[in-house]
C-alpha cells in the first residue's frame, strides 16, 4: 500500500514538472512570435513614414 502511494506521489510530481515546463516553453514561443510580429509592424510603419515624408517634400 505504501509503495502505491509513493508511486502516485512520484507520478504526480513528474506530471506537474512536465506541465510546468511545457507551460514555460509555450510562453517563450508566444513571446518570440509576438516580438517578431511587432518588429514587422514597426518596419511597415517606418516604410509608411518614409513614403509620407517623401510625398511631403516632393512638389
């Protein structure tokens, strides 16, 4: 009986550690994708700004 309880505790601990690791991994992946998305938006806004400045300066 004691062996079964120890196995259950060890199994639950392993499952908890794995789920925590996968959660952190997912957070890091989503953060990386979000940063890439923001960099794309920033470059597009820079292009729009340059186009508007060129339009303003040229008669």
